[in-house]
C-alpha cells in the first residue's frame, strides 16, 4: 500500500458531532503548524471568542481524545473494537481542509468485497415472481460477463451526480463510488449521497470510517493516472469541489452482519451520507452539480426490472480508479440470506472501487432512478450484486434526510 504523505499546511477544522436527535456542526479556523510540530487541533486566534469556546467544548465532549495529527494519519494504532464508534448516531467526522488533495486521492485503494462462487447455490428452474416477497431464497443462474465500457467525458455532462467516496480505514485510505440522490425535505437542494454500507462502516468487526468525503464527477476530463494525481490539475480532478459527510447512516443489518468477504451483510449493504462543501460555500450539492437521482424503494420484482446500468470507478486490476465505467444488463436473483429480499445480480467486469456506485433504470416518468448500489462480486470480476432497497433502506434514507438544517 502506498504511504500516506504528511503535508505542512494551515487547515480549517470543522468538527461535526452527530447524535440520533441532534446534529451539532461548528466551524472555526485551527492551525496545527508544521506537520512535525506535534500540535493538536486547538482553538484559533482567527476565530471569535464564542467560536473558540464552542469548538473547545465540542472537542472536550467527544467520546475519545481528539488529536489532529493522529487523525490525519487515520489514528487507528491504539483503536480496538471496544473503542470504535459503531452505532447509528455515533458518527463524528471533522472537516480537514486540504486533506483529500489529488495526490492522496490517488493513494486510496479499493475495499475488497469478494465472494467465492462456490458459496452460491444456483437454481436454474426457479420460477419468476411478480411480488418481490416471493423471490426470497431464490438464486438464478450466474449471469454472463458484461464488459464494462468507459463513460464519455466530461463527466459533468455524462455523469455529474456520480463520483467517488473517500475514507480512511485501519488499512489506510480507501475509495468507493457514490451518487447524489434527491432529498424529499429539500427539493432541488439535496446534500444526500447514496453509497454502499461497507464504504462507511466496517460492519460486525468494527465501526464508522473516518474522513468520509465525496467528490462528484471525479477526474472530469478523464486524465491518465499520473496527471489525475497531480494537484496542479485539481480543477479537473474535483471540478465541483470536495464534500465532507456531516451525518451518515447505514442499515442495522449491515452493522450486525457485514463482513469484508463472503457476502455476509450484502442484503443490507446500503448507506446514505449527508454532506457539506469543504470550502464552506453553503451551496447545496444538487445545485452545484445540477442534478440528483430519485431512489425507488418499491422497484418491481426482478422479472419486471428490465435493463439496469451499473456505474462506478473501478480501482482494482485491470483498472486504475481514475475513469468512470458502466455496464448494462438485465439482472437476475441472488440469495445469500433467504430471510432477506434477494440481491440483484448482473453481469459486469468492474472491480473494487466501483462499490457503492448506482444501479440506474428508467423510471415510469422516463427519468433515471436508483434501484441498488454495487455491493459484492467474485474474485474473477465477472458480475456484481447489489441489495434490493426496501423498508430498512428507506428508513436509512429518511433518517439521514431528517438530520438536515
């Protein structure tokens, strides 16, 4: 894994501490001096007395000791499962201005969510169902591979709501994909991003990841890797800026069952982030990118779904993570837990890094709607599967929407 390079800079720190009933977000200017100084985040002379007092109070009341230098490097060395914040409402994510520059984005690796085909029990004679409830426990024949194709650039015109999700895990910086989705409480001004649960939370073995951010239309012009990782090309790498999560939620099913291999938890592998711009502009994400996608929580059974297009930024071989790809296929059914709604199962050669990317189909009104997100695939990268979004996924979406100011 590439080393995380430290940078000497002044960074604006905005600490967002969230709970089930309230969200407190404070912004102040903090300076950690030279990176070798060891200074932690402290109130700044540039902030007002009230801002400094509120910032210090927030730091003092965090459920762990906040050390900026440690946070910049992930801060995982002394963490264990007992101290890893993991429950719904426990999410904390300080904005560290300049942390996710083009170079560090290039260091991020894909979170492996692979499954052994030998675990899958196919049923070639499974009947079609008109009601999704009747699909439970059924797995169709494995789909034929569909070769992923590049999405045309610029992405601001051909995939503006789709981007990359960056986060720090105990293994280092990681990357997934995500999509701007509509917010029922803020028509035309959404700050919501849909992604996979495993892109925000470690599942049964851990808790919430750190430094969660979203970059819509990443690498807009399709620059090669060596140029996309150069800060001189920042305007193309993040044309709409960088958005930090101030609230995140995923399904309780993922928290209780999710694992990095084997597919456990995949039936609930869905998450929604509420974000804010790193530059403090206050303009909504939907207004900035010019579009957002509806989520259909009442999509038909697989037999009535029709063609679906999967999007993402695959980062594992043979891809390098800098380009957006897509596959179109007619999904089948995949069941790992027969008590849960089936997973959608489609042919696609995208690899890790595409996790969390949208499954889009044409809705009844002719507009694109999101019906799933990329969750798991086999070691051979011939197909992808994603959860059918129903009651618990809707609850996650509505809960995050309710946290906005």
